[in-house]
RNA sequence: GGGCGAUUAGCUCAGGGGGAGAGCGCUUCCCUGACACGGAAGAGGUCAGAGGUUCAAAUCCUCUAUCGCCCACCA
């Protein structure tokens, strides 16, 4: 074996072997209880980014462990068609050739996107393989696969039949660049510096005027009223009269509406029902006309300013008003502006005919499912955000004016005016009107990408057909995702899953944070601080990246990924690698059994490490079951490095040298290494698989059984010995006594505790020889106390007496600090009365132990003179 | 305007009522026959601040400050 761990040399070969062995298929555990995770499907044209790497590291750790525990574990991979995002990518490519999608036409364009998908769709799945994600690729899905499209249509039609899908004229958020409607959630708001223009609207009759304030002056072209608060005394006499809309000349009424805040601006609002959601609501209440003043690209239409883009029009309108003497003032005004989440263009509230899902009836059950514990969030606090979001939902605009996606299964009868219902929503394509037999035209729009994503936990299994997989794997075992798509995705899966499957899609919803750069800032391409996980894999390996992500990902908190962590994880891998080399050398060509094989009759060191192995395994399982992977792998990391490698391997060296103990030592080394490799496997699958090959020599660790070492008591004396060795080393270090200089340790203590075994260990680990003494030694010696054992070292010629005095004085002071606190507690009647008995007993024991320790230190000081 | 989170060692972060933890960095010693991507021994914190609850507070409560994030119809 190579003396250095080289992740990239060992990682690449394993994936194919796992796949060929079929270990990622749930059928590998045919009798196991099902456990399924569906991947949060990445955009098909996307690239793996650090957020995916984190998400996949967590999911894979969960799934690999479940598989080893005997579950029929399944991780369903797949990708999302990502409507607008993907269409934008392909349009950009066309744009480079000077073409638009309209030059191609719908059919050719969609074919072009499919072509793009065929060309680049495999990239992200290859990247997943490189990270070692244990997906069952025989069950890979794409949101626009035929069967998933069938599911989408079934859901849409069913909701329509239930009256939960409807079509209507509403103000929606419109992206003039993507030329499509967006859902509320697809708009990102951020504060921008703008202007508040005050414009005078003259009364039609008489001399007066009212002044309105607006940030979007151009929308005045579409005003059909001005509104004041009904109780505003300033304008009480004006309600019911009309003003003449400047520039346009239209007479519009002054109306009273509660929505108006009398304290904002002048207390008068211009009302533009076609271009503002509030104004639309006011318009509905007062029966106002809506005047649309822009086309779908945001250019002005109509008699005035036609052809100007909305921002140019804003300037032009203000100039024209100024020329007319009606622009009262323009103030700087910082306010929140909505942007398209796909292209950052400023969105326009826009009146248009769209399809909506009425969400209330499907939302309440989704709220109840969390309230009654059918599904729970980890960490729990996310449920409050979920409730708040769900309780305030408004109907979901699901139609998109793009070409890439699931076309809305609605057909319009061309002869609708002749007594036919205008709209036919159908599970099958229509070529003629089912009522009158006349020609029909299909709706041009497609559905929101998230509509199909919402069905993912069951559509991947072939719903609406009742397939064996659907019956086996729904509900899924757990959902793991970032909070950034909790509303886009998790909330909607809950709605759809419960509505169509009758059960919540999963019992546990694990929400992890974002990956931030080492400087704590959000990783993003635009900031230029994004780290490509594939670059990290090339430099450090997939396993180190995975371990670093898992260790860094405390539940619900963002992850600041510093490359130092990844480097640290690789150093750990190197340590494991070399520890394994040592164990293998010690095993002398024999193999460890794949399971069990825990030796019964062993030496103290073996008994100790097996005792710890059982303890740590149990704790590790508890942490994993609670999704506390950073704690779990932190525990394992420290156990392996500090206890197995630094202590046990060193102690085993002694055991291997003696014929009497070599066999049980070898056996223990083998099973302990084997079990910690199993525990580590969910985080570092390649490294552990490689080492399994050498250690066990048969089968795959990925398909091995999760360890369950039997609990056993801690053997006496081992921790005391470790403490004593520490004291000797510390003594050397503080007095500059080289490790090469042998020390004679005069040990006085309970005879039973000092096994012969100590001699060999002290010699090997502390270069100290042992001489038992019957009495305590005084002047000229220093005393090392470890548990019940007192040991003495003759100081003559060995050390600097002053330095030793310093050391002892500091040690006494340290003990006094703790002792003082403990004694104060025991001196407090309240503590004795109210603290639990075991706490008091523990405190007493502490004081007793510390007092003894202090006394012995003090006597040493006295002995030094 | 609401809500949530964070503030702990030089750095990045765990912990969550009973003697302050990890990794990295730093200091000293050691290339001991698995590993110098290593070993050993150390230094280094008024747990943001102020009140409160408690026998006991880094931990629970209230307020304050700073920094993030989410939500909201700021014309």
C-alpha cells in the first residue's frame, strides 16, 4: 500500500463496482423495511455547486447508513426541467447566433431545448457520481419524462374538476424580459434608491387640484381614479367630484377607500388598476375601468409616449408634467423593488389572464400534518416559518408564458361564442371540441416548474398508476433540503402529497443551511467567491470534501466552508489510511471477519478499546438518528484519532510483541478498525471501501452490516495508566527531560491495580521503568498522582528544582480555584436543600478527591524545601 | 413594520442549568520499526452588554447593542 493517502487514486474505481454489484438498489436488502429519499432535483442544465454537495453529503450519509442497517434503502436521483432557467440558457445560446426563440418557432425551439438537455443533462449526474452519491440510477427520473408529465396532467385536471384550478384576470408579477407571469414567491425584493414624484391633478370643475405621490410616474397614463381615505377631513368635500388626468385629459373620479393611508405623502393615491395590485383591488371595489398602458415587454402602448420603454417613459412623463407646470416636486425615495428571481429584471405588476390554483383547501391539511406531528421539521423552529407562510398564502399563479415545460392541458373551442363552453380541460389531447366537434386550440402556456416539483415524492414512482414502488416508498423516509427552497418546494409537496396521496410525503423534514465562503459571505458567482466542488474534489478528493461538509453542517446553520477544513479532513483520511497500514501489518496476512468476531478473553487495553467502541457506537447512532451529523462525525473523528490511533494502536504494539497476547491483540485491532470504518463509511465511502478490501478481503463495506458491538464494562486500571503516562510525559516536557532519557518510576499503590501489563506499557509509551516501593517516598522525589496510584521520581540530577516548584505551585493554585468553588457550593444551605442528591454527592466526591490531590501536591512542595 | 437566527480561544465554529470544547493557527520537544498530511506537552476565553429567575446561568427570561436572514399591499 502507498504510504500516503491519495484520494484521487482510489476514489474513481469504486463507483462502477458499487453500481455493478447493485448495492445502490433497494433490492440489495430484499426483506428490509423500505427507506427512501428523493433527491431535490437539480436543474438539468445546471452544474453541481457547493449547496448540492452539502445536500448530497447529508443525504448520502443517511442513505448509506440505513442501507447498512438492513433497510431497503433507496435514493431516487433525477433532474428538474427548470422551465424559465433552462429556457433562458438556450435562448442565450441562440442569442449568440443572433436568433430568438421566435425565429425558430415553438416546436423547433422546444426540440432545441431537448437537444440541449440530451447534451448537457448527464453532466450533473456524472458530477454526483464523482462525489460517491449512492443513487439508484435505474430509477432516475426527469420532471418531463412521459410518466411524470402524465402525473402533472392528472393533478391539474383533477384540481380543475374539484374547482381548485381556475382561470382569471388578475394582477400578477410580470417579467418583461422573460415575458412571463411569475408567482409571488418568484419575485425578490430589494431596496433601491428611487424618486417620489408629486403630481398635481386639477379638478375638472373649479380651480382646485389634488396632489398625488408616485414612484412610477409613467403609470399615471393608466389612472382611472384618485383615492382618499373616507375619514380624511382634508378631502371630505372632494369625494365624488372628478379630476382631469394631466397629459391624457381623461376625467377620473375622486373616490374614498379605506386602503389609503392618510399619513403617507399627501393622502391622495392615484389608482392604476391595470398596473398595481392594490389599485386593482380598489378598482374591483369601486367598479373602475382598467387601462393597460404597457405591452408584455414593458413598452408603452396607446396614444402618448408609445414605444418608450417604461423607464424612459417615466422620465418623459415627468418632463412633460414639468412643462405643463403640474410636477409639484420630486423627492429622493428609497423603497423596495421587485425583481425576477431568474433574471433580476424589475418585475411589473400586470393585469393578465392566468391560471391559478386555489390554495386554501389544500393548505390547511398540510398545516395540520405538521401540527399533529405526522411531519416534523428538524430543527423544529422551521415549523413556525412554515406555519406563517402557509397561513398567509394567496392563490398560486401557475401559468407561464414560456415554451419549455408542461403545456397546460386546456383547449379553447374556436366557436365558443356559438354556445359551447369556452374551455375544455382534458387528460387526453383534444383535436376537436368535445361538445360541438368544432376546431380547438390548446392553451399556449406551460405550468410553473414547481408544479411538477410538488409531485416529485410520488410522481417518481409512477403515480397515478399504483406501482409496487409507489406502494413501497410512499411516504418517503426523510426530506433533506436547504431552507431556500422550503416555500418553493417543501410546502407544495406537503400540499400535493396530502391531497393526492392522503398522507404527508415524509415524516421528517431536515432543513440545512447555505454554504458560505470562508469569509462568511454567501457563495455566488457574481461575488466571485464561489468554490466549485469539483475543483475541491480534484485537489483534495471527494471523501475529504464530504467529511468536511458533514462536520461543518450543524443542524439549521449555514456552513462556512474554509478549505482548511477540507485539508483537515484529508489529513484525517491520511491518518486512517496509515493506521490501517499498521493494523494490516500487525495482522500478518490474516483478515478480519465482515461482522462480529469480538474477542472475549483479552488484555486490559483490548477490553478498554472494545468498551469504548461500544459506547461510541451507541452515542454515534443516537446522534445520527437525530440528524446531528456534525456532532456524530465529530465524535467519531475524535474517537478514532485520539483513542483508537493515539492510544490503542500504541498500546497494541506491546501486545503484538508477546506471543501470549499477539493473537487477541491482532483480533481486536482487526474488529475495532473494521467497525470504525463501517461507522465512517457514510461520510467517506471510497476510503473505507478501499481499506475494507485489504482488511476483510471479501464483499463490499457498502453492503456490509452496521456494527453493533456488545456493551462491556471498562476494565480497571487502564484509564489510571493513561493518566500516569500523561503525568510522566508532562513531567518530562516541563523539565526538559528528553524522551530518550529513561526514567525510573517508583510506584506505590494498591498492589492489585498495578498489573504486570503496566510495566511494558510504561516502558513503551513513556520510556519509564517501574519499581514497586512499599512506602511513600519523601525528600528529593517528586510525586505523580494518577487515580489511586502514587508514583515517585528521584529528582537528583534530573531536573531544575525551581522549575518543579513553579509547576507545583501552579497546580495547587489551579486546584484551589476549582476547590474553592466546590466548597462554597457545599457551604451553601440552599444547595444542600435543593440540589438533587446525586449532584450533591458528586460535589462531595469532587471535594474529597481534590483535597487529597491538593494535599499531596502541597506535601511535594514541602519536600522540595 | 413584523418574525427568526447569530454574538464562546488569534481564525472558523460546536455546546446549551452543576469543574469552558473541537479544528486550524501559535509555543516547546521528538524524523520512536503506520503516519512529519505525524507524535508528545503547552499557552490562550469576564461565553457581546445590563438586569432578572435559580442553591447554581455561557446555558432559562427581559431589555440593549452589533451583524445576518425571512416575511409584509412603504402609493
